[in-house]
C-alpha cells in the first residue's frame, strides 16, 4: 500500500501547485508535458495515500478542497525548506561549520557577547550559533569535552599547559576582584584589614562550578565557613547586596553598586585577587587543517581586537550606553 511518504515528494507537491495555478487538469498536464490521464492517476495516488479528497470533482475547474489547500500551503513551505537546506549544504561545503557553540563564563559581559552574535548573524552564514552558560572549570571542560568550539573567560592559559589535544588559547585580560559586602553587614563595621578569622565567622556566597562530573572547584572559601551556593555571578552579587553573605566579586561588575552605596569594599589581609583570564578554542584533528572552520576564524579575528577583549571584561553601568565592538 502506498504511504504518505511515498507520494509527498517534491515532484508531486510541484504538480499540485501547477494544477492549482493552471485551473484545470488538462491545462496543467500540457504545462508539465504529461497526458491528462497520467496527471489524474498521480493525484488519485496522493488522495488514496492520504485518505482525503484534494480536488472538488463537482466543478469544471480544478478547485482544491480545504484539505487540498492545506496541503498546498504546507507543500510550498516544505519546498522552500528543501531549497534552503540545499543552499545551506552548499554553503557549509565552502568551510562554514553547521553549528558553532560558545561556552561563556558568568563573569563575561553578556551585552558584548550579544553584539558579537549580532554581527556574526549579519553575515548570513549557514552556521547556527549556540551559547552555553558556564562557570569556573565548567567553562574549560565544555571545550575539552567537545561540547563547545570556543570558550570565553577561562582562568589561566589551558592551551599552553597542554590540557587537551587540539586546544589553543590566548590571553583575554586581567580581572580584579574586591571583597564587597552590604553596608548593613556586620563586617562593614569591623576594623580593616579584615582577617580570615573575622571573615570565617560569616557566611560566604559562592558560585557553583558548572562542571557536570567531579566536585568542581570553589574559590576564596575558608575552612569550616558557612556557604550559600548560587548558580551565577549575578546571583552572587545580588545575594551580597542583600547581606546574605560575603565574598570576592569582579570589581568592574559591581562598580555601579559601589558608587550607589549598595555595596562597600573592605580591605582584607590576604593578597588582592587578580584573575588572568583567557579564551580558548578547539580544532579537532583532521578538520579544516589547523585553522578551523570559517565561523571559528571569524570569532578569533574579532577577539584579536584589544577593544573587544576589554569590552568582554567590562560590564556597563546602568543607564549608560554600551559601546559597540
């Protein structure tokens, strides 16, 4: 028995459109170079397979039924999709990746990332973009495990240390952290510099490592210290604004809150924390030589710009326009 998949072919859908456009089976047959009986037979095959009537036989003209009109609409969409797929395949064959995934650490400025995505999409490339929110070691693991092609905001330089074959990296820039707390928090009244003994008596706010396997890492916690764990740096900052805990946060991310008095910076005895961040990319062996695909090349070209790298580490203050990169 003929199935719907057997009859819903590009040729049959084009034939349906030709009949509707010509207004009769005879005229459509002439346009398609077929005898009318052959055209009628093919329409009957479609109707039998779908178990519907596509044309109203009581009219002298070839009038589509409601079911026929729906099939024609969907058929035109399917034909357009097939053309788009064919064009996409041709363009991918020119060196564009079919999908390009970027792992973005929570301390990277999302406005700048979105502006870069906007510029990339303006190329009308056949590559589909995918962003992954990651934190701490999860950002690098997403890359080394093959779940991402590019990672932004990795601590250190993984490519130099030989973390995994095919991983390359470049410095993104330094990010300074400050010990910031709510002005109503008890430590705000404690003499500076704050000692670990003072800090350890109060709850810390920590961002959970997004790595799926293993224990992950925690940064800045003291032995025995109570911990409130959140999923992102933005949540950590909001928790500290509310006085739910203390901890180190990126200075540029909280500068506006400091200026507004929502957070206060306290000096601590331990050395000031400055993280050297990098971006890294993956080039699987045997794929596009050592340069990677055209999408990767485009992103790496943008990241060569000092202004772009700086913008990824700067979170704009509220009510201020963000400079395009």
